[in-house]
C-alpha cells in the first residue's frame, strides 16, 4: 500500500533530477490534468480564455523579473511603472487628444525611461535593489495619484481596446504579446553576448569584472528592459479594462517573483530560464482559477492560494536538497 | 613539562603530503616559534594540533592523554587566527564573551554586567577602548589584542597559539602585543608563535622549529642560532633546482611600462616588462602585490603614476579596455574572482570571446563547443564533458580552464596571481611549463605573483620584491635565495 503511494512521488523526483524545466513542465501538466478532472468547467473555452488572459500579465512581468533575478537583483516597482504608463497612455489619448498609437509608443518609451532611472540610481548610488525599488514604487505610485486624483480614465477607443479584449483565433491578444516578449527575451539570453553576460554577472559579479564585462552598463540595460516590459503589460491591461486605473498592477511585483521562483529562477542569481517564469505564472493562475472553480469561501481564497504557492516554490528547493544529499553520499563513498 | 606533544604526525591531501612524520612538543612557560615558507605545512600543523584536521597517522597528546580519542582535550588549546574575525558591529564586551554560555554568563543578557566584567580583562591586555565601543571603531592593534583576550577568556587553557599576529601591526603596536605575550608566559602557559618576521622571533622566542615542504627540518634554542642559519634552514639548498622554467627567448621590445604607481596598499612602484619575459613578484602576503596588479588591470583605483602598454598610454580603471587590449589578469581567488561557478566549462571558456563565435543567428553553439573542446585538449583539462558545471572541477583543472580562456583573447601581457595556490605538485610543473611556452612561443610578457620562493626562482627571469607596498629589491633569476628572502621579510 505504502509502496504504491510512493511510486508517483519517486517518478516526480526522478524527473526533478533531470532538469528543472522539464520538472516544472511536468508539474504544470499535472495541475492541468487535476483541474480538468476535478472541475468540469476548467476546460470550458470561456474559462480557459480568461485564465490565459490573466496569466499573460503575470507571465509577461515574470519574464522581465526573471532577467533581473538572473543578475541577482529584483524590481518591486514593476506594478507601479505599469500603472503609471497605462494611466499616461490614457491621459495622452483622452485628455490631450493624441493619436492612440502614438500614445502607446510614448507610454512604452516612458516605461523604458522609468526602468533606466531605477537602474541608474541603483548602480550609481550603489543602492540595494529591493529597498531602492520599494522607494521608487512609492514615487511612481504617488505621481499616479497626483495625475488621476484616484479617478479612472474611461472611454479608451476601440482601436486600443481590441489589444486587451480581442483574440487572435482562440488566443487572447495579451497572451500573444507575452509569447512575442518571451521569444525576444529567449533570443536575447540564449543567443546574444549580453544575454550570456547576465548569467556571468549573476554567477559571480567580481569574476565578471575581471573578465572585462561592463557590469553596471548591463545592469542598467536590464532595468530599462524590465521597465519597457512593465509598460507594455500596463498598457495592455488598460486596453483590457477599457479604462486606465491606478490600481493596475497591485500584486504584480510579488506574483512575478513567485512565478520566476516556481519556474526555477534562483533568487540568488545566476540560474534560470525566463520561459520558466511563464510556466510559473501559469501554475499560479491555475491555482487561483481552481480556488474559484472549487468554490472556496471568499475569505479563505487568499490564504489557500498563498499556501499552494509556497508548496509550488518548495518544489525547486526540494530538487536542490535532493542534489545535495546525493553529492554528500558520493563524497562519503569515496 | 610537555603539555602538548605530537608524535609522527602525517597529513595527506590529494596529491600533496602536507605534513610528513612530524614530531613536535611544547612546554609550559616557553615561547615556541614555528617558522617556514608559505606551504611549508605550518597551518596544517596548527589545524591538526587544534583538532580541526585529523591526521592520517600519528598521535597528539595533551597533558599526556590522547587527544584524538578524547576531543574535549582540544579545549585546552586557545587559538588566535591570522585573519581578524571579530563581529565588527557588536561591542568590545560582546565580542569578548561570545558565546555567552561558554563564558559562564547565564540567563538573560545583561549589558551592564558584561561591560563590568570586561573592564579588568581589557586592562590586562592593554586595550584602551571602552567596553561599549563597537569593534569596527577600535584600532587594528586593539582588535588583534582583543582576539587574544577572547581566545583566553575562559582561563582554562594551557597552550596559546598565535598565527602571524603582527602582520597588520606597526612596530610600536607589536611591542604592546609582546608585553602581553610575556605576561601570559609568566602565568605559566605554553605559547606557540608563528611568524615570518625573524627579528620578532629573536626578540621574544625561546625555542624555534623550522618547517620546509611538510618536514620538520630543524629545532634549536633561539639564543644558539642566528638569522642566516634560520634562512638557510627555511629555504633549503636542495639540488631540486635542476629544472627551471624561465623564458629563454626575451626580445628587446618593452611591452609594459609602469612608472611611479601609487594606489591602495602600494606606493611609488616602477618596473617594465619585455616581450617573452617572465617577471616574478615576491613578497609576504599583504605586501601589496595583488593590489598593484589589480590596479594596473583596472580593477582597483590608481592614485598616481603612469602605465604604458607598448609605448601607448593605458586607460585606467576599465577592465573591459584592458582585456580588449590584451592585458589579462588571472586572480588568486579562483572561487571569488575567477570562475563562474554554476555555468558549464563550455560557457566559462567562451565568455571572453563571444564576438568571434557568432553563427547565422546569434551565438553558435557548435563553434562554442568546438572552442571548448580545443581548450580542453590543448590545456589538458580533466572534465567528464564540456557541459559539466565548473564548480565541480578540481582547483588545478579550474586554473587550466582560466588559463585557456585567457589565451583565447590574444593576450600581450598575462598576470598570474598565485597560479599554483592549492594545486598539487604534478599540475604545478604543468602550469610552469605552460607559462614558459607562452612566453617563448607566443612572445607574451608574463607577470608571476607567487609567495613560494622555489616557484618564483624556478620560473622568473627577473624577480621584484615588494615589502609593505614598496619595491625593495630587484634580482636576477640566479640571485641567491638568502638575499631575496631577506628582502621579502624586510631586512635592510
């Protein structure tokens, strides 16, 4: 009886041994399977579409966040950058009467600028990334409130609305954008010189300097990329809602970090794959979706989803603990 | 009475015999100096005598009892390490009594009581700082004294071991330390004093034991011997000199010119390096050799002076520029400055030359793999495959990867900082051979920093000695060992 039960556990562990990515993929597949078995509504096309639309945003921010985690840093202002850029695109369109597309491009550019401001102050003033971006989140959020006085900007034109609300075939547009971002980012980390350098920096910042890598320049660059990605997510969210609100992106910093960690990106830097962050985002979104589908009491939802996220994160450290034990055994037998 | 006695101790590390059948004993009320070059086995001996390492053979007796069977006996030995390892952001009194249980302080932490109890101890050790001062705010010599005070706070010790306690002290501060040591000796404790500074040994030592290559080569009363005898014993005059690795093909072209350079921990240093030459830098640990080279490389700041590469002025403080222009530094601290631990051997090799490995779309994995395979072959790196994370390779193989990687960037000047630190004897001569080949066949100028006298004499065409950040001597490769050694330890 006991052995029977252990079998699936053993197979999970043996998958974990092979590669983090396949392990997370397996966990995702398992969750999809469980969700579709336990709830008849899970595979409903409407439910799937809204699920994918949700995970597109956490996934996109997670992909950006994973780049920062790989160099051993993080950005807690991603949500506020997203909402500020979203709001400003709304203001440019509605209050200033700019061409909608021009407004979107301008908002994207603003995201790039805000990201590089983060990067500049962190590298030049030698600040801790976490503390500095908490501070900057306050600044960006404050500007947001000054501009909107807390009111939503409504009446976003249909030409923009479609980016958030529409679909390419069955696939919601936001997810299409997330896939495009993922492909670009994967090309960046796998195929370009700078992409390789970010792993070097995350592995050993001093060694990277000795190798002649321009560490600070690359750090600033990654912060601006994350700013740009955040702005894109913010604009798409405005397009989805049809109105620009300052509450956009409230949970994004924490969710993006959780998604990356579930996806096998190490908080200590140097290890991970941005694609893992998207899978991690999918896992988080399915957890949240299942909680709703299972009809968990509203007041319990947050606690349950938090608990499940902690379990999901521990998968990646479990494989590390397992590896360590194996190493120790090898040493002892030697 | 012999309080601590080690008989026939042998300690083996992979590839090296660090201690070879060593007998040594210590008596109460005696200052016993232990001396030897870096790598002679002093630290290993200390670690065996304090119970950190367990020797493969031999026995250790403390007060006549076998300490390897009863590890509790090692508590009788107080040890003060070379590096200061105090808690900088805690008070002097906290540092003195941590861990509190061991110092007999029970229950809740009472700040007032701890400070009160600290006062007489601080007086005893001539520490003028107030007990409530943070350790980061007291002077280096007070820190050193505080380390000793901390090690002896329980008073139930018989032997006090001091590992190079004066390296960071001025002569005046050292005198205070010696007074304290004298006082402890009078309290009838055995003192083990490890130092490179011979004058100190003649000042305070009673007996001296000299180590060379893991073997105890001499033992004597201090007042029966003189400095030249000690140096001869330390360096040895083995005929092992036969194989030399200095370059036989030095060209006239000057590659690197350094003029009156001043920076962190080095002052007014000038030298030049020719094409195909191996230039050795000798000195004690902390003499400023690594700092000098890191400053030239652009990793640390330069305050004053000029650097010229091939007659052209050299940009300061930019490691990227240095690498691009063929000046490459291979750090002593392989783990913290050399390798990218969690990346594969392939990625560790290709990282410096990714520009040359472009395929149709971005970096070509095939070209990368080919390069990695070539480096592994050429430099005889032992690894199961190129995808192995480099952290799992041995130190020697990591070093070969680093050398191979540096060679991919077409270097003109290579700086090797302690290239054989922690590397076994066989691989050592392999690395010497590589340096010689690079100098002769590729015409590369090589700077070799090494604390091992043998190594520096075997490999260098010229030897420059730094002492406390200043250039104190320049020797030809055939200069006698004694005069180089004297310069290294600051005599004259």
